[in-house]
C-alpha cells in the first residue's frame, strides 16, 4: 500500500516530498557538474601528475570523466533491486550522498591521476545508490494521476543543477586563491580546493534536505529471491509482442541518450567546421539542457491527461531530423543564409532537447505505471541504466566514427532514433487509459 502522503500535492499536482527530493538532487547536481569543468583544468595543471602508461593527457582526462558513468550504470539495477527487497529508499540516497561528499573533499588531497580515477569510481558507486532510488522514490510518492508531472518536475530541478554548475565552476577556479582570517591566523586555499570543497558542500546540503524532509513510503518489501538478472525480461512474458514494454522503453532511452551525447566530444571539430569559438559551442551544448528545463515539467504533467505513449512517439520522431541536421550543417546551409550556421546548430540542439523532453520523463512515468507495487527500484533502474550507458557510449562512438566524416556519427544516431520510432509504435503500450486521448494516425494503444 502506498504511503497516504502520496495523495497530497500542490496546485501543479506535485507531491511536496518530490519537490524536496528534486531540490536535493539539484543541489547535488550543481556540485557534480562542477567537476566536469574543474577536473580537466586540474589535470592540466601542475598540481597533479603521475604515470600515464603511454596514454595522452587528453585521453586520461576523458577516461577520468567517463569512469563515473561506466561504474554507476551497470550497478544501478542491483541497488534498485536491493532497495525493493528492503523496502527502503532513503538510506540508499543518504549513503550515496555521503560518498559524494567524501570524494569531493578527497579531490583536494589528490596528487596523481590514479587517485582521481579512484575518486571517480567512488562517485560512480555513489551515483548507483542515488539515481535509481531517487527515481523509485518519486514513483512511490506519485499516483497514476500525477506521475508524469512529478517525474517532469524532478527531472527539471535536477537539470537546473546540472546546467548551473559548469557556469560557475570556471569562475571559482580563476578567482583563487582565497584567503580568510580565523582569529590571528590567515588561511589560504587555491581555487581548485575551493571548487572541490564547494562540490562536497552541495552534497552535504542535499544530505540534510533528504534526512530532514524525506520519509520512506509505506511499501512492502519484495518477497522474491530472484536477482535483478533473473527478473530482467527482454521478451514480452505475455507473448503478445516481441519485447517486454519496460525493456522497449529502455532501448528507446538508450538511443535518445546516445544521440544527445555524440555532440559532446566533437567541440574542436565543430568549432573548426562552423568557424566559431568555444563559447558558442558551450551555448550549443547547453541548448539541449535549456529545452529540458523549460519543457520536462509541463510535458510530464500533460502526459497525466493525454497519455504517455503519444509524447514518447512524437519525441522519438523529432529526434531523427534534429540529430541528422547537426551532421549536415557544416556542408549545407539549412537556414538558406538567413542566420549563421552556428545558430542553426543551436536551434537543432534545442529541438533535439524538445524531443528528449518528450521521451525521458514520459518513459519514466510509463515504466512507473507498469511497475508492480514495491518494485519501482528494479523496474525504473532499467531505464536509468540504459540512459547512463547511452551518455557514456555516445562520446566514444562519435570520437571513432567522425574519422569517416563529420556527418557519420550523427547519421548513425539518427538511424537508431528511427529504429526507436518503430520500437515505440510496435512494442510500447499504455497501461492506463488517457483521460483526454489524442487521436494520432498510426498510433496504436
């Protein structure tokens, strides 16, 4: 039985505890995204060194940044399953936030590349405790009537934190060293140390918010002794379609995340092709996040009335041209000279973000509709794992495929999105009848 507090919502249909959890994730995301900017600068400085086994500093930097995703993604289903087995979410979130805070402080004392790798592994483990259990908490605290709005609001706040962190990080490093007096003693810390301590403090703030404002929902522990791998269904157990609907949603989420992430490692090439500076690339990179921030909450809320699948389908369709366009822009002026190609890239990234907003929160909400009582952690972790793998795989794939032409990684990602359209049409089904169904040609409920 769900906690009675799940029925309590604000005027937008959002549970107050979900809002508190969203604020906690926003705080933690600010600190975590700080490191995306600070760590490359730290690695390039004279403050850290060590053996590289013949690998370049650029590769070491990319490896250290990607370790987080490759560690936490495969662990998420197991922590999600364990939280179902124990019927406890809050302790997992608190443990993960504590690990992130410890790692944040640890960066200030790191002097070698491999210490940085170890700290990123620790943060990856922390992410595996936080990501699936917070999403499962949102699902547990929501109802069938407001799950989309709660998922959208949660993701919006999380992305706000992710977008704010990098903007402030470079300024903190550049403004150092910082000096302050404690009695008769003057203390001084570098800009890097200040950034690391700030990142740790955001995790501490998130810890306090969760500890004081969040309660575990009243759910029964799952009695099954199956492991996650035993419970993972790829084929539809009912035999009515090829894929299990949750696995189908995970496939679509993976394709979406991969298509978003292929842009990440191509900064120098994009700048050269479009004759632009790094500031413009940063704006183009942020365009996707901006669209998510503006649209996740209203789209999530709309799915509570009009159904989940119609938005997932339209979003996946939109991902195809917006992803392919990014690869075509350097060779073809898609705006016919009306605006510069750099701004065309910004527009393409923004509308790719619109497509992503129509896919991810509705997919999580639909998976939440499908999840059995007390199994939110297991079910939703399939999607969060798939998204994490897509974000990690996209940059590696684009760095390899771009050797055959700038358009190639984008064309492949657009092709996968097209496959995703077919998967949504044929393998994804609504669980709850929409309150205001939208007729759509070719749309099969």
